[in-house]
C-alpha cells in the first residue's frame, strides 16, 4: 500500500480516537418525555444547543412501542409494523399500567381495549405481568426500562457521546407508587435520574424560559390545557420574579409556581380512537362479507386500531374521508366514508367532560377564570376542532397556540436537566410543583380516661397538604413517646376527587414506619440527667415528588459546666446592669433565631406540630420572668456590696485578668434512632427481583448484540462472495491471477453461495467469519497485486520527483555563498549518498519487476517505495530546519550589529553638527549677515537622495528549494540586503562630512 494511503488511514484513526476521547470527557444530558403513545427525547451537549433527537427514520417523535418476534426485538415504527401481524407480541400504552395492581380499574380498561394480551398478577407484588410465552414473563417496569434504554441509545447516536443523566417526565397525577415504579424502570435501564418532572411543569418551564424579560414582580397567571393520548390536564401557573440568596448573594430570578390542577385520567385521544375503531368494526360486521366477527380477530383489531388513528388525524383537518383497509378479515377488504359529524357523534360523552378539568383547576387555585391572563392549549388531541370549539367557549377569547404542542414538555425537561446536572450553567428559573395527593401521618397515643383507665387514640397530623409546593423538607416532632413506637404515612383528605378517580388512583396507605431504639436512648440520657425534648422525624419531598423519611432522632437537653471569664470587680453598678440587660436581649435574640431555623426546615410549621406545646411555651415564659426577678435581686446585692467595699477602701483594687469560673449551660444532644419502613401500597422490587430483572434485560441485550454481529458477519461474507465473482471477470484481475487460481476461487464462491442460503442461513458469527477468512486467503493476494499494479506508477513518479528535488537542493547547497553556508560537508555528503543509493535501488527493483509476470508477487512494492520516500523526507526536513535556525541566528546578530553602528553614527553626527553650528555663528558675527549653513543644505540633500534610491534586488537563485516558508525567508533576505545598502550609504555620508 502506498505511503499516502497509510498516512491517511493513520490520520483517520487518530481523528476517531480523539473523537472517542472527546466524547468520554464531554458532559451530555438528556430528557425523556415518556407519554402513553409517543416518546420524545431532547439533549443538551457541549457545543450543541437544546434540541430534539431524531430517530433512525429522522422523525422527532417515536411511538412508545416494543415488540418481540423470533428472538428479534424492535422499537417504534418497526414494533408497530410487527404488531399489525402479531398483536400479542407488541406492547404499547404501558404508562397507564405503571405501579398498578391487577384489580385496578385502569388495568381492567386496558384489558378491555386490548383483549389479546395475556395479563397476570405478580405473585409477590400483585402488579401487572405480561405472559409473552410459556417461559417468559415481563413486568411493566421491565418493558418500560427497555424503552428508556432505547431512548438513551437514540440520544447517544445523535450526539455521539455517552449519556447517563436524565430528567423523565411523568403525569402530575402520578402518586407515590407510580413515581417509584418509574424510578425503578430507569434504574433497570441504567439511567441516573436527576429528577422526575411533571409534564405540566415542564411545559410551563418551556414557555417561560423563552420569555424571561416579560416576567417581573407582578404575578402573571396562565392556564395550560393539555389533552394527550390517554389523559387531560388543566394547570394554572403563576410567573413572577423572586429573590433568593445563594452563597451570600441576593439574586432575582423568575419562578413558575403551580397554583391549581385539574385532570381526567381517562379522557384523551386514545379513547376517541378506540370509539372510531369499534365504529369501523361494527360497520364491517354489518356488511357481513364474512361469517366471522372482526372483534374476535386480534390481527383485524390491530388493523382497525391503526386505521382509526389515521382517520382521527385526517378528520381534524377534513370534513370527511374514505377509510379503507385491505384484507381486514378473511382476505376481505373494507371501505367506508366517515365524516366529521359522525366522529363527533361517537365522542359526545367525551366532549362533555372537556370542561371539568378547568373547573377543578380553578377551584384548587381558589381563582375565577377572569383572573387568568392567558389560555394556552397543549397536546396532540387539542388539534381536534370540536375540542378547540369547547375551550373557546369556556375562555371567551382566542386560545393561545404559541407553543409546540408535541415538544414543549421535552424541551422544558431538558432545560431542567441542564440546571440540575453538572457541566452546564444555565440562567436560573425556579420551578415549584404542587402536591396532588395530600399526605398525613397517623399514630396512636395512650390517653388516660376520667375513670383512671387508659385507651388508645389515633392522632392524625397533616404533613403535605393539597397544593403544597415541592421540593420541600419538613420535620415532625413526637413529644409523648418514650418507648419504641410506630406510625403510618397515609394519603390525606381526598374529598376533591371523584369516586371513580379514587378507585383509579388507588390512594391507599403509603407506608408503615417502626421506630426502634427509643427506650434505650431515653434510659441512657435520663441516667445522665438529660431532659427529653421529643423525637423528630425528618421528611423530604424531593424534586421528583417522592416522599422519603430521611432520619429519626431523639433530642435531649442537658446542663453542663463550662468555663467563663470572671467579671471584673471594678465594674460599676450601672455597667453591670447594662450587661445584664444586654444578656437578656441576647437570649431573646437566640430564641428568635432558633425559631427561624425551625421554620426554615418546616415552611408549613403549623401543619407539622403533632403535639400541643402551649403549656411548654407558658412554662418557658414563667421561667424567664423568674430569672428576671432573680437578676434584679442579684443586682441589688451587688450594689450594696460595692458600697461597703468603697467605704473600706480608698481606691479600687483590680483583679488579675484571665481568672475563670464554671457556669452551667444547656446543650442539645441528638441520637439517631433505627427505623424500618414497609410500603403498604405496592411493595418495591426486592434486591433479588431487581437482580433477576437486570439479568433478564442483559440477556436480551446480549442476544441482540449477538444477532447484530451475526447479521453483519453474514452480510460481509455475502458481499465478499459477490465482489470476488464480479472482479474475477475484469481484465486487471485476470492478468494478476492464473487460471488455476481463478477456478479455485469461483468454485469456493459457488459453494459458499449455496451454503449461505441453505444450511448456513442461521449460523453463529464465528462460522461466517471463518468462511470469510478461507475465501479471502485465496482472493486477497490477487486483489493486493491488482492494487500494487494500479498504484505503482504514481508511487514511482513521486519517489523520482523527490530524488530530483533533493539533488537540486544538494547542488545549490554546495555552491551557496559563504554567508549562506549552513551545512557541514558530512551532512551534504550523507544526503548525496542517500539520493544515489535510492536511485540505484529503484533502478534495480524496476528491472526485477519488468522481468516478473503480473500474476507473480511484485518485486517493487508500494510499502518499500513509501519507506524510501520517508527516508528522503526526514533527511530534507532536518537540513531545512537547520538552515532556518542558523539563518535566524545570523539575522539576529546582523540586526544587533546594525543597531550598534547606527547608535555610534548618531553620536558622531551630533558632535559634528554642534561644531558646525559654532563655526557658523562665528562667521555670522564676522560678516554681519545671516547665511544658511552649507552643512544643513548638504544634509537635506543627502537625505533626499537616500530616500529616493531604489532597493538592491535580491538574488533570485535561492539554494533552498525545499523551504516551506520561502516568501518569509525571501523577505528576511531583502531586509538583510537593505540593511547592508543603508550602511554603505551611511558610510558615504561620513566621508562627505569629513570632507566638509
């Protein structure tokens, strides 16, 4: 192979390597808008702005579908195509099943819509499980995890970088178990979730981040109406600027706050599509083209479902359309004209539910629709004309459509991801989401009755009320417990929800918490004389809207002796009184600071108190009053004592500074307690279940990689066979091979061609690679000889040109003037010898090559020519670099000498001008006239002549034909010669002055 090709290949490999290194060091973050029907992915990377990821079909959104068929897994459009023929192998609309038990009404509705699935209950968790075949089961988390991993692969292919961090959108009405299930699916997919984000908050952030300048301290209320595939959400948000402190600096940034929310979990485009599907099925059965019922055929139902989706979109833009399906059932085609009025008639009941989410949002926000500044529609189903007409009637003004209905959530989520992730700095935009399902804490307390008996009372305390914003941390204190106890974390008052939604949401008890170690902690600290101050539970509602109990701790106070400086005795009564008063105010200030700290941890302090602390506060006030009286008495005693000492002593004696005394001080002691949390809604997957699911998914990925490798190896072998068969009939290949070689290759190609379509149709990748190796062993030598013959003339010409230029370089170096002699004789002779040896080698090899047949291995190879080219190139570069360095050194010395000579000349001229001026003045005094000195005129003339003289032209014959920067070198040579000419002219000036 020729050297230029080798160098190009090495350069390409280096670029690829640098790309890999750059990719690994880059920081890329993505967002996944995981909807019921579609998946949208957005990324932000260094040098890449926020943008939507394109899938392999170059589309901006991908169907949320996954299918398995004959060991092959497909996603998106390919999965839907598989689902038409094998509906039970295609899984979609899975978001509605996440975190649901098998008896949930949503699961029953799913089974009714898609009766061809075999759905079972998980024996341990009671959740939905799909039975794919006799040996394979898939949980909803496992199926969604594979879709999330596919979204990650799309983002990595789009950015050519590794990605792990992400933000995933979920419906705002997802409860705790549904959010935990999504996080579990992301963990199975190998993703690090920076945060779950509600779709309505993501849309609101996307709207606001491009309108920062329009947001000010005045609240601006907007209602977003989002009707998607399976649900409808109405959200009221408020935009305004807020001041926050960060690292001691006060910043003013915009904030979007969710004020109200209303939703319908089952109102969406899919329900309308299902009604169209059933309508088309009914019409087909009425025609009676076949005795079979179309509703009993899974494949026919899948075809009707696809056609209903297409028809729904067309009728949004057209008043009527012809629906047609080829081979719907029993090879019978189906055609039917459907108009928009018929479609709207099918969905009359659904259209009546359109306004309900708006009313619920206004009620939860305690607002009237007149307080809304703008009404913006989002979601694909809002494109239906009837939906817009209803919303227009509710709003009374023009609807806002100035936001991308499909991509708003994904773009808002990726902005949030860039803010939360590392490696990016974005302009702050605070987001405050709202709690949809209130959360409370229930615990038991033993109460003493009037008759002396004790009974158990259940106490309920609100933790996060409906509409509370999060993220937020709260602390709840249990004051009456001195032994191990337990409490429940449950959903609070859900009276704002309908009975149907209560069943759908499955708002059961969330968890049971057992607190242990309380008894031993109290015994330990009471023995030390500590006073108990309650047991604190630290709750956290994080950015994902997931509630967590981070810590349980027992708090005690005890008195300890600390060293303090003794007060100086010479202090007057007035100063002591002032000190006492200041200490009282300082104590009050500390109490206020402590209260503020508690409030910062608990922004909803009134909701967090589990016990009535009124008596405790009164005791504290009485104690403070008592201390004040005692302080006054102490002050009176001190005044009396000072008066007596003043009478006894004529002056005041000072005590030595630094004396200490021990004083009691109250300190807080905290001890962390043990806690055991048991989820009561839907148990999380155990470690064993997680490990089993990860192994299952990894086995699927490994099988998929093996399949891709097998297909690539098979395709390579098939292409190589066709290439060899075709090339053997070309003249170049016939000349470079013998008859026996061509016959052997053709026979092997024929054998492999039959084998690959027969018994070798489904072999391991290693088998295809071995067959490829056997064939290439026969064909590659011929292929290489052809390559050598075709490229040899160009390579020989390149080597010849290099030798000619090198010889010219050596010749010019030998005859160069002394000032341009930069090389030693040994260096010139070495270069000359290399040229001669290379010339002789080339002549010998060309003679040997001419004696060879084209079918024989070449004697003059491209690699050998490349080595000779490299040797000449290295030697020439060495000499050129040496010439540059030597010339630069000489130019520097010449410049320094010129500057020195110029300075000496100016000094001499200054002295001569002074003498001439003195002589002129003397002559003027003698003659009495004013004549212009001849020297001044002479100087002027000399200067004019010097400026108008042309530059001396440089010698055009430069000895260094290989200099890479010849123009720069010539310009330096010009300047050097100009300097010599100027020096000669200056010498002439000196001689003229001497004559004068």
